[in-house]
């Protein structure tokens, strides 16, 4: 049964989560919830928006058609083991109904970064990009400091609420960083956001794979289109090689620069300053050892040009009036 697997995962899966914060998984009752509507549905299962009748809180409830899969068990274990953080989606409990269907209850947010970008009829403002990047980097820094690689960062895995507060979700591919050199699964991360070393089949890699994904997300917010949109692993790697130059033995910033010339020069206020491009360039280093870390990125000069949270403060203040 799924709960036996969950218990085993919670007790023994030290390879996937920081054990110092491990807690027992809460098991709730389905009759405590009222189903409101379907958020998304696929071959794997369905995600509902639901109301907790006891607390009045709106939550997301995920039901998998064929029981809890390994990735969901891993996600529950990781989220239940991490200390609470405002930039990480909150796991609530596991619920069973009277037909023995299992639901995973999570914090609900209104949208995600992909939909946030899709509904905009214009490119994101520099302040919006900077605000989202600041939150994303702070969340990634928290994960890395707690010994975790997310390994599937992409716009649809970044939830966004009406206040434009961002939270990282979907930890089904996450993995604990090993203190010594160890091997990991090579086929992780959604293709367009996958680091070149993973595309090349490397089984030994670091948290730098997340930083590559962050760079791709930053570029997508600026360009309003996917940066590297290959249809298979080989094509994806070829597109990256063409953008940066095969071998990348010399600086490749100029090869990337032409993709951002419009963003850097159009209008009175450019979308991307020289400092902004420098940060992007450091996130997208072909060599993972030269890629900037989340902590270093947060201290980059681009965030000191103006306070990214000024945009968020102004928006939240307007909505509270």
C-alpha cells in the first residue's frame, strides 16, 4: 500500500532529504475538504482546488490514478523534512477518502511563472524580472544550503500568487547533494532548462545544474520566449553549442549578446543593463565549475542598481488600499 511505501521512504530515504528536520507525515480526512474545481489533469492524475472546511484555507489536492509514484513519495519526504521557508511551497498532509483514494494536500497559489508570462501582452518590466529573480535565487540558495538540488527548475514549477510572491514547487526530481563525488541520474530536468553537462550524459554533477536552469528562466522572462528550444537532447545540445561556440575555450559572451541586443537597447529604460547581462552570462557558463552560485548571484551588482522589492512593495501597498 502507498502508506507503507511512504513510511519506508520517510524512515530510510536518507539519500534524498536532510534528515535533521524529518517529521512524521500528517494523515488527514477527505471529508474535511470541499472540492471546488479542477486545476489541471493529465494521464498521471488530477489536481483539484479545494477548501479546508475546518480552517477556511484554499489548498491544492493532487490525486494520482495509480497510487503514489516514487517521485511523489520523494517530494512528500523532502518537503516534510525541510524547515519551513516562505519561498518553498508548503506540504500540508496526505488524505484518504472512503474509497481508499490517496490525495496529497499542498499550499495553493493562483498561478505559476509560465502563466504569469503568458498572460502579459508585453515583455515583463525590468522591476518584475528583478523581483522574480531575487525570490527565485533566494529560494534556490535555501535549497542548496540545505543540501538539495532541485533538478527541475522551470517557469511552470515556480508558483506565483496575486501579490507576485514566488514559491518553488515540484520536488519529484530533487536529490540530496553528496559531500563526496557521487553519481546521479543523467536524465533530469525538463529539456529546455537542462544543463549541458546533463545533456551530455554526465552522472557526476553539482548544484550548478540548478543555476543553469535559473539562467534559462531569467532569459525567458527577458525575451518572452524560450532561450534554447531543442526538440531532443542532441538538438538541444547543438543549439547551446551554436550559441556559445563549440568547446567554449574562449569567452563566449558576444555569441549570446545578439539575442539580447533589443532588450538592452530598446526604449528609454532598457530591459537589460550591462550588469544584468553580466549576471545572465555568469549563470549560463558552459563550464559548471565557472557558473555563479545562488549566493554570489544575490550579491551581484545588478540587484544593487535599484531595490527589486520596491516593485513588490508598491504593488502590495496598492492592493491593500
